[in-house]
C-alpha cells in the first residue's frame, strides 16, 4: 500500500497480556488508561451542539443516526485527576473507546492513576520517546519505474471536464471522468486524510488549486501536538495528490474539488500502539467536524517490541484498537476507505488492520489495465470477510514528485486507497441521500468481479458509471393509471440533469417490441425531479399495455427503468375500490394495484417486521387503476407490511414475504 508501518496491538485484549508478559514498565513512557464510565460529565446527549459541530449533527439527522453516550467526551474531571497525579502529560483521548493516552516516567503517578476508582487499568503503548530523526524505510510495494516507461491505457476525450494527462488511466479505469463530466468533482464534500505527514503541500504546484480555493479546512499533528503537518513525511502528500492534484494536461486527481482535513497520526521513527491511539483520536476529531469520508494508507501488524504483535487471527474486524475505531466511525456515518497492505510477497501475506474492520472499504492494488500488484495483501480477513473489498490503481500509480510536485510513478496500496476514496467521494456527492454503507455496497456491486469475488481484488474494480445508474434506479419511483378519459397517466420521480433525456416507450399486447411515444427532459439542475406524462389511447385496441422508460445520459450511457403494465378496457373506471398486491412472495419487484372510483390522495407505506419504514410513496390518483412497482431486491429477506392510505386514512394493510 506504500504502508508507512505495520503494527500489531491486540486491541483492548493486549492489556492483561502485556501486564503479564513484562517484568517492568521501566522501558515505556506512554500508556493507555482505560476508564470505567463517563460519570460526572458536564456534557449531555440532549445538548449535542456542545461537542459536535452542526455539520456532524446534520449528518446524524440525514442518516437517522442516534446520538448516544459514546459521543460524549471523556469526563473532564477524570482528565484533571490523571493530569494532576504527578509528572503526567495527556497526549490525546478516545471518547468512543473511553480511554486516555498519557506520557509519564513517574512510576508513583502511574500507580496513583491505577488506584483511581474510575480507572479500569493501564497498559504501555510505546517506549520512551525516540531521539532519532531518521525515518523507517517505507514499504513501497515494488520499485517505481521511470515516467517514460509507463504507457497510458486510454486517451483524453475532447468533451472531458479535465485533461488528466498522466493520471488519465487511473481515473478512467473507474469511469471517474463520467462523474467529473456531470459536475461531481468533490465540491462541498469533506475528506479527512490520516497519515505520516504532508510534506510541502503548502508550496508544491500539485496543490495550487487546492490552496487557491481554500480547500484545506484544518490540520493537526497528533504526534507532535501542534497544527503543522507541512514539514513532515512525504507519504501523506503523495496520497493526497492522487485525490487533490489539479495540473491540467499533466496530473488531475479523482476528487480535485473536495475539501480536506490533514492529520498526522503516524510516527515513522518507531512502531508502537500509540499510533493506533493517535489514529482513533484523529477520526473522532473528523467525526465531530462532520467529515464525510476518511481515507488512510496506514496499517499495523508488527511493532518494534514483539510483545505487541498481532497474529492473523486478530485480523477479524473486532480485536484491534484501530479496527474498533474504524467500525465506530462507520457507525457514526463516515465512509471509511482503508488500504489493504503491501504484504502480498511477504511471509505475513494477509491484509493488516484496520482494513480488516467490518464496515470499511478495504482497497487492494491493480495497474491501469487491471493487473494485480503482486505486493497487494491477500484476503480474506480471519473471520472470512471478503477482503480486499475492491481494487484501484496502486501499481505504477501516478503521484506527485516530492521535490517538483510533477507526476511520477510509484506503487503501493497506499495510492490505490486514496484513488478509490476520490471516486467514492464524487459518487456520494451525487447521491447524498444514500448512507455510507450504501455507497460501499454499490461500489462493490458495480465492480468487475461482483459475482465472483476473490482474495486479491475482492469484488473487483468499481465502475462509477454503473454505480451511478444503480443508485438512479434505486431512487426511482413511478405510478401509472388510466384516467376518466381512458388515457394512460404516468407519474414518476428520477434524479436527472439537463444532459439526461427520458423516452417513454409503449408495447401493446399484440406487439413484440416497444416503440417510443414521447421524449422528455428536465431543464433544471441536477436533482430529483417529478415528471408526469400522458399517453392518449384513442384508436388503441383494448388489452394490456406495457410502458417502460429509457434514460439516456449524454452520448454514451442509456438504461431502462422497471416497466409497468396497465389493463386497458373500454370501461376504464372501476366499479369498486380495491387493492391487489402481486407477486407474493416477492423476490424482486412487487406491484401494488389500486383501483379507485373517485379522485383520491393515495399513500403507500412499507414497513419491515420491526416496524421500520423502508419505502413510502404519495400521489394523486384519478378515477381508475394505478400500478406502483416497488423494487425490494435491496431489502433483507423476511416479512413486510404494505399499508394503503386513502385521503390520509389507513384503508388496508397487507402482509408480504420477501424471499
């Protein structure tokens, strides 16, 4: 991955193990203090604005995420007691794990802290601070080749929003240009990058646009305890370049208009669990600021002191400190994109944490024509999860030169990870009504091996264009009926922009193929638009009539939405009100037919067995029969209840089975 380092703490399990395995704490100066509770807190979940930004609160509201005690900061009274116990410095805290990282060489202070009634225990995190200034050699995956030796796998199109230059291949392998060409370049999206430093991001020409447009929203160095990350390691800068670069004709990233928080959590001079604690503190800060997506090309499986080392069995998504923090971040609504690791050619072989976490997008490395980087770590996780989740360009990836900022080639899942993060950012920008897990799901479903995942690339190389269409289809709703004049009326809702046209196609019961009867488009900006089309059926023979919608995006993409069938008879007005639902059981599309003798306000609500609403639709129905097809393919198997409301009163509820 071009991983900085690979560490191996056993999450919270390491505490008793280390206490039993070490004769003395004398060699350590940094410790984790685990706390029992959050008693005496001045904060309350009823007033979350005291510890969460408005943007963070908006994310929780948008995705119906409850605020709970894990959101409360560590109790300040406890921090004061720990700080005043002796010669103690508080390094950082984790509210999600309710623990504190401290630095001290004061054995009496440590003993006093362990005796506090609110403390569970303490355990070492790292040795005494190193005096060396020499970085460890970074794991690059494989030796980069000179710029001139790499050939692009595709050329720039005259209609492209950007002239990608050398990065053309790593953007277009995912159809990232499709997103950019439709205006999705990361605007208004916030990304947190956690790394070892962002060397000279303030001066390199790679980031001119980012600087000129004030796209860096904040920085923090969790290692040194200050806000400067510009003078530190080059690794984070090169990862950042794959997303944020904007040198037309030479190098353009996958989300060049996104905004960033740059956090240094990694100390490349040593390898200890303190870095996992730094990482947890970093993503908690990102969450509190309302960040949408976190990307990190760090990972851990071995430490300078082997007592901390992980085993492969620990790569189960639930053991390590960083994996627990990653899953908690996902629970809070952030999309976590993590590098799989560069151990493919090593004796370790497998992925490293936190990419083993259950609810993250773990990224392996390929080149621009899809060849797997031999260095890319193997899956699965030790509990059998498909890992990596997907793959992006990390073999011979285009990154910024550390001296000039111009594009050069380097390899590692470190670069595959931010490449994929930029694609995910632009896709999510187009569909903010979908949550983080849905974006992960659709990227996997759109990928090249979605039907046959393996342990090298997981579900494969995601296709942003295909994912975009999948999400359009999922948000699409339509109802159709025959009005009093026996004309077909179709009302539907779809996310569109002015480049998208919609053809209404019709097939009679006596016909074998569909024919176009009407074309429409919405001239408004991209968003969800409501359409109403009428098909005049004079001189049309009686019988069933099928309609479908063909959506064309630009000049290269078209797809069909779910068809609907109407029963066209001489007497179009029903003699009685009625509801029918078929098929039942249902595996894909359930059709809800509603017959009304008078004009009515109709509401359809589907709830799962737990009473949670999973679908709703409201529309005005003229006298006649409406047909509302509902896709249930993305819903879990089980029992559901379909309630029909007429003029705001529940008229009936039917039970259906999703099989």
